C-alpha cells in the first residue's frame, strides 16, 4: 500500500518530537522542513546572549536525528505559503505535496506593529538573535571607551529589557550577574556603578501567569541584584537613543532588548486572517486539527486549543508542544491503521508546573500543589533543564560551563564572532553573487 505523505513545518519542540515519534512508522512517509538545519533549545537562549554557554550546546543538527531513518526526510527551506486547495506547501526550494500537513512553526517576536522598535531593538527568539544580542552587549562596552560625551556614555551604560515574563526576568538577572562578577574584571577602567539595568513590565507583576510567591520573589531577587524593575510601564516608542513610556517617563539607551510578546509564524494561505486567534494562533480542535480544514493540523506555540481546563488555550510552553506532538503521533498511527477520526484521542494537558531562574541560587518553582524558591528551586531548575537538553555531549558541555561559572563566577565564552558578507552569498538555490546593491541579486 502506498504510504500517506505527512509534511511537518518546523523542527522545534513540537515538529521534531512528532517526526521522531513517526520515525520508521510503516504507514507514513514524513518530510520535516525547517529554515535552520538545527533544532534550537529556546529556554537557554538567555545564557547564549550573556555568553554563559555556547550556541552549539543548545542546538542539534536535525539530519543527525534521522540518520538511517526509513521514512523521514529533512529539508532546509523557508516555508512561504500553503495552497490548501492543491494540498501543496510552497517553500524557497520548491513545492511539497501532502496528504496531511502539520504546522509547527512556533512564534516570532511581537512588536505590536511598532516598526521603529522592531528595527532598533534586540529580540531573542532564535539562536541567531541570541548571538546578535551577545555581540551587541559585548561591543556595547567596547564602545564605552570611545564615548564622546557624558550623554553618550549614559546611553551605552543603560540596558533596558522590556517584558517581565520568564525571558525578561532571566535575561535581566543574567546581565545583573555580569555587572557584578564579570564586567568590572574585563573592563577595569570603566565605572560600572554607572551601569543601569531596567526591566519594564506592562502588567502589575513579573512572571504574570505564575504564583504569588513567584511574583514576589522574582521582584525581590532582581531589585536586590540592582535591577530597576518598573511594573505597569508601557513602552510606546524608541528612536535608537531614547525610550518613551506611556506615562511620560523616558530612558536614554542604545540597548533595548524586546521580550514583550510573541505571535504565531502563520504561513500565508493557512486560514483567513479573521479566523486567526489572539497572538496569531491557529484555532484547532482537540485532535489538533485546524478548524475549517480537512487535513491540516497545528501543534505547539502556533496552535490554540480550547479545553474545559484551558478555555483560552494552553500556555506556550515546550512541554505543551511536546505533549501535543506525542498525542498527534498516536492519532496518526490510528489513522494509518485505518481507524476513523471518531476513534482519535482528545488532547488533555497535565501541567507538571513551571519555573524561572533569576540568578545564582535564586529561582522560583511552581508545582501543581505548592511553590518554592531559593537554592533548592535553583538546583531543580538546573537539573530539569539539563535533562531536557538533547544529547549527552550537549548536557556535558553545559554542565561543565555551569560548574565553571558556579565556582569562578566567570566564563571564557565572551567572544565576538560575526559572519562575513561572503557567508550570505550562499543561498539554498546555489551560489549567488550580491552586487553593491543587494536588491539586484543576480545568479553567478
Ligand atoms: C527565550 C525563551 C525562553 C523560553 N523558556 C521556556 C522555558 O523555560 N520553559 C518552557 O516550557 N518554554 C519556554 N519557552 C517557550 C518554548 O521554547 C516554546 O513553547 C516552544 O519552543 C514551542 O515549540 P514549537 O515547536 O511550537 O515552536 P519552536 O520551538 O519555536 O519551533 C518552531 C520551528 O519552526 C521553524 N520555522 C518557523 N518559521 C519557519 C518558516 N517560515 N520556514 C521554515 N521553518 C520555520 C523554526 O525555525 C523552528 O525550528 C521559551 C521561549 C523563549 C523564546
């Protein structure tokens, strides 16, 4: 019997898990498409951005996972559109036809339509962006030596993180640790008492969806570490030098880090614009099928599934993405065995809890029945994140870096590496030459 074709868009937590679960399944041939040739472990981006670990330690080449697979093929391509009426996905390397399509393209940063902020701030939603932020932070302090006025020095010495969710909290905590332990040693002739770290959150609390204890402790830890936490502050504009808030306050800075929201990476043609849910998510039923479609599924951050326990959709977490993928793989297997759709299992998320780390021996953990913070929470956070990292090699590399940082409060990864222009000459259709005017890209 001819195998049915499943095309999976995105090899993040959801897409990769689904492809692994369908690996060597006799009923399906699977094509996994991603714009990167590696899987990214997003929860540790902030450590890459603050030079605590290497980018390669939280990345894993997708092709290696499927070496020797009988039914999974991997393609490096950017998905551009879906042609639902023809069962075709358009990508930068050509079209792919499918019997079942699974959209697992995750989210991108939401700048809420502000083009200035999008252009001038630093988001952290991919390994590339985490590396760009690391380079920015390191070059920022180098540029302090050539500041020509006190105003310019002030702009360099102010670092502003917007968004008080786990990303913003973890990042501002890590920068505060750098200020205390590393920067004065690396740049002994700069005065780091002038370095101000701001964390601006629109809501009344940091770590909004977490417990009261997490709100209180994260605020307490960060303020004790010298971070200026501004809650109920809404950033309205940024011109590259000054941030403006809705209440009239301003901060002069060249370093705006944007961690204030995400929106789904929905490919063109997936659904009508008016059918998208809040945050650009695809509304799915409890088998993860996109509403109004016959053979398109969505899992992970991009999907929005209402259940009695989660009437507004699930939280956008790696665990939810993985569980959804596992459930969908089981359901595909049932379909492959010829079972009808009414025999499919409905998804139910069992929340194991959530956590965030703020600094050395400072973390908060919410379990379903109770919450705790401090040293035990910090070790719990480290242990669980280490367990989630793919491959023993990456676990060991991270463990060694963490051990070095724990005992020395330092690391040796503060290296500024940037791709050359030539790196961009290669695209997925072969070798192309960029003349001075990059818009006029020509075939070599
Ligand atoms: C900084 C940060 C910290 C986080 N910390 C935690 C945490 O501590 N705990 C937790 O549970 N969750 C955390 N999350 C959330 C977690 O990472 C997400 O919930 C999870 O990644 C969702 O998985 P996904 O598969 O839906 O999407 P992703 O993992 O984002 O995967 C999407 C994939 O689609 C690919 N893709 C996107 N667009 C295209 C395109 N046009 N063409 C081809 N490929 C494309 C991407 O390259 C990516 O590989 C964090 C997220 C961030 C950004």
